[in-house]
C-alpha cells in the first residue's frame, strides 16, 4: 500500500498525462487559507454526490464535517486529497497534506517505524520516525510488527505517519470509529494535543456529534452534496461533552439536521447520523465503464480488508461508499425507485465487492435477496414493502432475516423457534435470542423468525425496526473466517411491533412455500462471493510465483512446469465456477438444481485455495499472508444453508424417485432372496 502523498503525486502525474482540465484538480491555496472549494460538483453517472459545493477552511482551523452516510463526506475528502477528480468547480489545498482513515492501513510486513516513513525520501528516516512515534506515545514500539499492535496503537502509528509529513492540512476520515470507548477518549485527547502543538488545518469526517463538538472549533453539516449548516463551537477545546455549551452546539446540529430532512426516526443526539437521500444508480450495468467502476471498488475495499479481518471490525465505510454509488438499492424494483437489477447484474456487483472484502459482500447479499423476493412482494403488506424499499433507496438501509437460535440451531433442519411473539392489544411483544445475526451493526430492518403465543401458534417472520426499544446486541462474533460480518447475538426483550408486522406467518406444521426463483438467486450470489475469494487467492499466488526467484534456481518459480501445471489446475476449477455461475444467472439452470451449483462452486473454490496453500507451504499460513485470510474465508462457504449433506441427500432422493416405476410401467423385475 502506498502513502497518501505518494498516491497524490502518482495520480497527478497520470492526470497530467491524460491532459484533463486542470481546473478540476486541487490547486495551491492562497495564504491564510487551507481549503477553498468553489462550485465543486462530483457525479457518478447521473448520481450527483457533490452539488455546487462552496467551502473554506482557514489555516490552523479544526473543522468537523457531519452528515448522513452517503451524503458526500468521503467523496469530498478524496477530492481534497487528489485521489478523485471532481466533475467541475475549483479546489485549492496546501502543498503539504496527509490523511488518516478509520482503519490504520499499515503494511503488515514492515515494522512500526518503517510504516511511519513509508514512501518518504528524507534524511535520517528512523530518527524522524522515532520522533513522530514519541509524539503519539509509542517510542517504545518502534520495532513492533503491526500484528502485535492493539487497535489504538495501530491508529497512533497511522497518526505518526501523517504528522511526520508536516502537513498544512490533515484529513481525518472517521479515524476513531473502530476503537473501543476508552481508547477513543484517549485518542481524542491525543489529537487535540497534536493539533495544538503543530497547528495544521484539520478536516475531521465523523458521524458522532459529541466527537465533533469536543474536538472542532467549527462544525459543517453536509446534506445532499452541499453545506447545509456552518456552526461555530464557542467553547475552547477540550470541552466536556456534557458542558452546557457543548449540549447547545449538539442541539444546534440536531435541529439543523432535523430541518433538512423530512424523515422521522431516532433523535440526532444519539450521535448516530442517519443516511442521506440518494436516487437509484443511472449506470448501464452491462457497460465496460461500470465494470471499470467495480474493479476500482474491489481495490478500494481490498485496502482495508486485512485490518477488518484482524480486528473483527465492521466495514461501515464500505457501505457508505456503496450507498454513495447507489448500489445498496440495486435489486429494489424500479417501480419502487431502485435499480431493478437482474440476477446476472447483481452477481457481478457481489463478486466485485467480495474480491475486495467478502464480509461486505455477504451482508449486501442478504439485502439483495430480500428485495429480489417475489414471495415478500406477494405476502407482505404493501405499505411495509414500500417502506423498506424506500429506506433502502433513500437511506441505504440494510435488511436481513434473523433465524438461528442458540438451542435450536438453524431452522432449515426442522423445529420451532423459542423466540415468541405475544399478542397484546397494542401489538406483538417479541422476546427471544438470535445468533449469527449477520450485519447487525448496520441493519435497519430485521425479519425475526418466531412463533406466536396462540393456542395454535403461527410461525414465520415478524418485521422489526432495529431502533425499536428492547433490542440488545451482545458482541459475541469471533469467528475463524468472514470476521467482518458482525454476526453477533441479538436479544429481544418484550419488543413491541404493530400487529401488521407479522409479515409472513402461517400455522405451525404447515409446509413452507418455497420461492424457486429466490433459491436460484441465493445459490448464485453465495457462489459468487466464495468464487471471488478463491480468485483473490489465485491472483496472489500467480503474482508470488512470478516474483519469487530462489537463489539456487536463478529464475522465477513460474518458469517451472510443476507450478505452471498447478496454476492451470486452479484456473480450470475457476473456469468451471464461472461457467456454472454465468449459466445459472442467465437462467440456463433449472431452479431445482440451484443448490447443486452452490455445492459445486463452493467446493471447487475451497479446492482451489487449498491447492495454493499446499503449494506455498508454511508461509501460506502466516497471519500476515493474504492467502491465509482467503483460506479462512473460503471455508465459511460450507456453513450456508443448505449445507452439503442436505444438498446431496436431496439430490440422491430425487435420483431414486426418478427410478420408481410409473403407473403405466408394466415391466416386472426379478427379485432374489
């Protein structure tokens, strides 16, 4: 991974070679200012993310940027850094700038001090790194490997890497979001000390109102790609969040946000900003331009995948980006404002996301499946179907079914849930526990599998909003693979939902009506995720074999027939996978055979990664080797319903049923005793 300053220089050289209009690139800011934006617009296709934005930040000023996820905060920051070019308008920034992100983005094979000076050509780099690390309280950890650092320590190394560049502008993109509460408080104090000592201009992107009030001397609220409010923080830092001035400023932010949105919901004072309104993507989903966008998205998500895996943290920034691009609502029907994507189109997006960060792809898949379900469209009350669709289109709301319980396990193998919906005059009261609740850190809507307390109970799904009182998340998820899915335990304690939120229920014991089309969607999208993981492992292996030159060989390992044969074997497995996925997505596989596709693709994906691991040997299982992470992730394909034994048993039953004599068949068969 390259440093931001190196990325900036490289991107500017590329842009200059392309002879693009210089007015759309960051230019030198005049004295006394750190940022000046005039009439800045940024479009992704027909989706306007920044809309004629005007902004000025003075030298040495600490500014916090608040706004709903997807309103353009990260897009603005990337434009200021020179990573993304704006569509029109003028940006002016100082010559020296640096950035720190939500994840530290440290090179796992370089010690802490080398990460600090990564990409810099300076005299006495180790001494400069030592000084920077001392400023963040890590002088004693200069020789540490990133894997041995705590989350707070890794983030402090990232800050040292930014400060060693002596920036006039420091860009902070939610750098404390993944930290625990106590570490976050210490980091707040540290960033204030560093700012007061060096006095760079700071632009902090955050969702936390209290954090903005505590750290900044000015707060901007971004809405629909424009600055909707510019609020001065009167008290000097550090201000206690509970101080009257802080409360007044937070209230002002809340009032401003409420006045800029007609959407109801929890109060802003909870420090969680709701997502913005965006329209569905206007891309040609089958175009080369969209394929290039997906390739860029894979690389962007891949940059933070190892950090999320190591910390088991949820990739909120990935969903911010997906919503910003209008991709969360991809499978919402067009008449409800979504993208109305086909299965083939959705599979390509899921695969691209999984190439970068597969946990993100799995959570996204659950939302895609909900909106693609014709069963939901037929059975749910119309107003609830439209409400969930609108939330997804407008707010990037995620949806998933919560079905698995500690005692019962997966309901796919039979049994009734312990979670109970009690009928009361004011509505249903739901109590129970769910495990493996994939995506719960960001879900908005939960389809909770439960039974009613009637004498003859109803069983099925109750629709529950995540913010309903009585819902508690117990952070138990610490899995071998797919560690960033946030699949924690969820406890429901007398959770009240309206009576019409029993969206898909029926008598206990009644045969469940399956949606064959949805089963095909599920099989294809799950297959696409784990095939993408295997392809990431394959790409790493191919590059390693090409670059690995043993001293006793004097040539790359890729020149040896043994390695050529093995890579050819892996590519053949993946060719088979691609053929199966594309055929199924195009409707050339009968819905009855959908899960055979899942069985074949996931097992071939596992085999491909296993072959790579066996070939590399010990280094493949080192924690800092991407192949080790891909191996853990691809093994998780076995646990998705239906599991391998169920698929094969059902296939065998079907085969024997096909051999049974038909009523018109008069052929007799001899038997022996």
